[in-house]
């Protein structure tokens, strides 16, 4: 996600970090670069202009700062502005009415039907009784698609086949009331481009059922197109928010950065996979971190916490602080890592990890397996006291694990480096260490 834009930000930040003092020239140069990066990522021109103006204004103030590192301060200004553009705080759905009516709007293929089902699944898991409504009557396949997704997640569907979408929605809402549903979600038709007839129809639906939430579904991979249609939809309908889909694709970031400003309403959710559990509440800070390549500690820690026994973490932490961490512990950690998913993906979430460097490293999951194989071929005392592993031990381990001597040496070297890093972490007493930060793969 956002590889291109975060690589570019990375370059800008590296230069800024080196600065001992911020001058007018620095501000001008950096502003110009940011402008170029944002435009290349397909951010709308107006948003780019405002962004640069705000960043420049605030950066002026850093010229006089002497105590703090001015480069870091400048980076913080850019970061804060990006969070601001993305909406500052997370925004929840208004689900106070019974039933709460949610209308989905957006172009064809943007992900409306999938998102309706994903949202239904989320709300169902929160204990709500949800009714999905098939109001895309122009393609019979659309109704089947919604029904089949609803079946997967075991949620009720209201449909009348190919009827009139306005009355289908009104009837679904009536059923929602009489059968005491908590939420009624209306899946509507889209067109390939903004089109008057489609807008009239969805306006009519909106006026007839007065939804509590009108969500614009935007395909984040379409960049400027998503921004243009966002504007059209926000002018035609009283939108209450946006859902950005397909953030797992190679989105350049433009839609994500522009849409909040263009629609004037918050981004409420993000679609991150095609699957039914692939819808996450949108978090501006987390998104800014991803775009700027700061890594996503929050997701990483959450992922680690989900799969790691708290006691194991506490035990490992204690060992690391006491500098007693050995290869046996490393083995435990590798097993946890493997459970968490692809190594590349995990490393990408770690802060301070330079993507370009990573590409060269080619850390893949196979490497994880052979690392484990090597450790498995060691004796218990070798694992606990790696320093006793001499030349002949290394040869034996290589033979036993079916790896080369060179690989065994490489692992031991990597481990020694990791121990050194942990020693440094151990000195930072009060700081709580999240699981991911000491994987030692730096
Ligand atoms: N990878 C990915 N695919 C998505 C996401 N949301 C929707 N899709 C896919 O996008 C395509 C169009 O989605 P659909 O819900 O039919 O769009 P609609 O025409 O607006 O109803 C389908 O193939 C979906 O599986 C997402 O968040 N990530
Ligand atoms: Mg659809």
C-alpha cells in the first residue's frame, strides 16, 4: 500500500533530518518536493495547495527553534498536516435509530455490494440484527452477488427481483421496522461514470427513506476519478461519510488524501481485502503513518497481541532486558512470527524500516523456515549459550539442518547483532517495547 508515495516521503525526510537549521531555502525546496510527491500520487490540486500553504506557515516558526532538532520538527509539521487532511479523528457511524438506515452510493465496480456485506458482517458481529437490501435492479447478477455474500455471513436479504429500486428500498425499511432490525443497509446501482439518471434515482431513494447514513464508496485505486465522482456525489446527496475500498491494491494515495476535503465528510471505513472481514474503521493517524512510511506499529502490535500469549511476551521482554535472550527464545519468537503472516508484510509495518533497503534484503518466509531448521539442529545447551558454538559445532549444525555452513554463520552473526541491539533496548528502562520492535531484523 502506498509504496511509491512513502518511498518519496522517505527521501524528503532523510534530507530534513540532516538539517541543523531551517532556512527559507529549505522550506521552499521541501515544499516544492512535497507538492510534486502529492501531485504524482494523484492528490487533488486544491488539497495540495492548502497542504503546502499550511505546512509553509507552520515551518516558518521552526526557523527560530534552536533546542529541538529542526528537521524533526519540520517532519512533525508535515505529519500533523497529513493527519488533519485525513480527518484528525476516527468517525463512527450513527447507529442510534432503530432501524438505522444506511445508503451506499458510488460508481459501478467501486465496491458497494462487497462493502454492504462487509459492513453487515461487522455489525452482526457487534450483536446487531442486519437486513441487506438488493436495490441494484439493472443487473440480475448484482442481486445474486449480494445474496451469495449474505449467505456466507448469514445475514438476511430483502429483494424483489428486478423491481423499482425506490419502492424496494422503502419496502425494505418498512420490513426493517416491522421485524425489528437494528440496521437496514441499501445496496444501490452505480454507473461507469457519473450520470444524471443514476443521480436522480439515488436522490429519490434518499428523499424517500431519509437514511441516517449516506456513505460514498470510493475505489482508492482510481485516484483522480474517485475524487471527481466524490465531488459529484457530495453535491447530489447529503453524504455522511466515505468508505475507501481496495486499499490493499496499488493505490497511490491520492484518493485517500483528497476525499475528506472534497466531500467535507469523514472517511469512516477502509476496505483492505476482498474478504468479508476486510473492512476496518478508518484511523487518520494510522493512515498518515502508512502514507509517510512511518510503519504501522499499532496494527503490528495488535496483530502480535492477537496471536501471542501475553505471558510469552512478558517472559521474552524480561529476558531481553536482562540480556539473557538466547537462541531458544529466538526460536520461540520465530514461531510466533510465522503465525503472524508474511514477514515482508510485518517488516513493512515496522517504523523506521527503509523499504528500499528491505527490497535488497529479500527477507522471505522461506528464510524464516531455514533459520528455524538451523536452530532445531542445535543442542539445547548451544541454543541457550550460543557463544559455545565453535567451528566443528557449526559444521555439524549445517549438516543436520541441510543448510550451508555459510548460512549457519550468517544466522549466528545476525543473532549476535540482535543481542547487541537488545542490550541497547534494555537500557531504555521505562519504555514499553512492543513485540515487533525487537525482532532484530534491521
Ligand atoms: N482487493 C479488494 N477488492 C475489493 C474490495 N472491495 C471490493 N472489491 C472487489 O471489487 C470488485 C467490485 O466490487 P462490487 O462490490 O461488485 O462493486 P459495486 O459494483 O460497486 O457493487 C469485486 O471484485 C470485489 O471483490 C477491497 O477492499 N479490496
Ligand atoms: Mg454492486
